[in-house]
C-alpha cells in the first residue's frame, strides 16, 4: 500500500478576525452605560407597575369580601346549617 499524502491544514486565524463587528463594539462606552441605566429604569418601572396592580387586585378582593359579609343572603347560603350541635 502506498502512503497517502496528507494535506497540511493552513494555520487557523484568530477568532477575532472571523467575528463580525457587533453593535456593542460599534457604540461608545458612554452610550452603552446610558442604555444599561435606561434598561434598569424600565425594569424598575415595570416591577413597580406590577406591584401596584397586585395591590389594586387585593384591595378589590377585600372590598368584595366586605360587601359579601354585609349581605345576609350570602351569609345564609354559606353558613353551616347544622343546628343540632348548638342545642
């Protein structure tokens, strides 16, 4: 059997030469910091809005329960009708 000639692979170039320029690379550090701070502010606002909505829902549930507690018909329907244990 004859020996096969193996091609010697060309030396690979560094990864930085193959990577395309990203937006992060093109923007200045000041603009990046501004964008990051703006993103943090938006996340904080979203969290605050979500908490406010949860508080409003809890308040609405509380008001509804208070309304039902004052409704005699509702209390009568949901009461335990076993009067034998109170004799």
